[in-house]
């Protein structure tokens, strides 16, 4: 049976730890869109603690529930500007933000119509920056999906090893944030960390 996972927005650390330890990952894009998942949201470490960033989606009228790969991003609000400002203010003092800043800048200054396309493009970029060798396959549906990794309200039991976070002196270590929290704080050591927590 083929195992896949739904593309998440700036996936969390546990999600990426699973991805980087696979030789091949099937990104599932044709399931029913579900709210309260990491499809369109991520969590970072802001100056006031955990900060949730959500991509607004365009809702369709009288068409029932949408399929993941048909969900469009809503650009009426300035969410891109807000998310980019949040990333800058949260991580500008982290060790590696300036090193990766130019890699993520374009995603917040150009428009990609579909949510899944946006997420997949970011996941590919992140894997490249991690120097992780993973073959991504895009498919509509597969036999089994790791849905737990994308459910936003699921309680995380596993506490990952601590690494230095920008505001930890104020609020302590926050577990399983967006992969960007790890990347901006650990830089080239991020892949080693991900492999360590998966094993």
C-alpha cells in the first residue's frame, strides 16, 4: 500500500522529520479539504509566544466541500505582507534568517493561485535548503495517508530535543513549530536534527 501525506503550509518539525527520512514521499492532493488542519496554517515563535499564521482561502458557493487541489488562495487581504512581516520580526535576530531570507522572499511577493501548488513549492524549497534527498511524487489519492501529521488540533505527546529559540528566555522552549523555526535557528544542522528525532 502506498503511503502519502497532504501538503502542509510551512510544515511543522514532526511532519518534516517524517518526510526527510523517506526515500520517496507521495504528496496527496485530491482529498476533501478539511478545516482545522495545517493545509493553510503554520505556527512560529513570535515575540509574544506561539504565533499562528493562516492563509485565507477562497470559499465556493453552492458547490459543497472542496477538493484539496481545487482550493484557491484568497488574495483580497494582505496576508502575504502580514506573514512576511511576522517572519521578519520573529526571526531577524536568529542565527540563520539572513542566510535564508532571499529564498523565502519570493513566496510572499508573488501570487500562486492554488493552495496545494503554493504548499508544494515551499516544501520543495525547504527540502532543497535542508539538502535532503527525497523524491516527491504528486498524486490524487493513495491507499493510506498520514493524516495525524496535518491535524492542527491534535495534541502532540512527543517532546523533541531542545534547540535554541529566539524568545526562549521569555517563554521557554516551544515544541514542534514550523520547520522555519528550526531552519532559522539551526541552519545547516537542521537535517541532522530531523533525522535524529525521527529515529
